[in-house]
C-alpha cells in the first residue's frame, strides 16, 4: 500500500456499486484544498458525494490485513494501491468507517470496497478533534 504521492484527482470506477449507492459505479476523486489526506468522491451521474480520508495522512493507526484477492480485484500491485476510509461529518464530530475501507488502483482508477466480517474495526470510529 502506498501513500507516498498524494492524489490530486482521478477517475474512479468500481466493478460493482457500493452498498446503498446503486447504480453508481463511476466517480471522480478530488483532493480537498487545505485538508491533507481528505478527498471528495463525487458521482459522475448525479450530485452524490462521499468524503474519503487517507488513514495515514489523517494520523490513524490503521493497518488492516487486506485479502490478496482485494488487490487482484483492482489489478494493483501493493505499491499501486491506495486505501481510504469513508468519513462522515456530523453534529458530534467526524466518524470514519474502519470496517469497510475503499481500495483504489492509483494507476488505473479501478476500485473496490473491502468489507470485513469481524468486528475488530468499527463502522463508526470517531476522529479525535
């Protein structure tokens, strides 16, 4: 997994829709100015937007063991894959979904969401202020 080069923008395509976001599979990933490691993932067919956080840039101690099949699904070598977590701003702060990271091939834009069955990582982990 690499975080060496920040992404500025990238066309992103999921082989299947993310849960709850059907039928969307095509997105544009764009960095958010003045917010290191924070990105907007925008649907190419409507106004839907998700916030993604690079966990390393965000200061999270988050290194889940990813199945080899996940890298194969996006056609990425370890040094081409970028991992992000979905960030959800709310009235009580920002939480991130650590149970279902998003992997993106930084070279091709192929993407997939890995959903862990166990509860080692929470769905809603609050970020420290």
